[in-house]
C-alpha cells in the first residue's frame, strides 16, 4: 500500500510557520490584543484546513488501500484507527 503524499501541505505549513513568527513579533511589540487574537484565529483556521486535507488524503489512500487489500485485518485496523481520529474531531 502506498502512503499518502502530503507535499501540498508543506507549502501551507511553511506559510503558517511565517504567521506564527509574525504573532511572536506582535506579542513582543505589545500590539493591540484584538489584532493578536485575530491573527491567532487565522493561524487556527489555516491549521484546520491542513488537518482536513491530511485526513482526506489518509482516507483516500491509507484507509481505502487497506480496505481494498486482501488482508482483512489491515483494513479493519485502518477503519478502527479512522474512527478514533474522527472521535477526536468531536472533542
């Protein structure tokens, strides 16, 4: 089974890394609280998008590949793992 590629997310994560660096500078410069909070929300939204994309790739490649394989245990294990991941989404 081929592992999902996450190359597309690297660009987004590097952009988020830059945003977090900007947040550090904002805090160091004692910028207005609402401006800092706005940027924190933007970083959280960007991370959520990456998280969603990685989950979709996991389902499309890792889970689907395991379910389609001849190894029944592997497919069941991947499904159980997916259910655990999805349960964390509701926390």
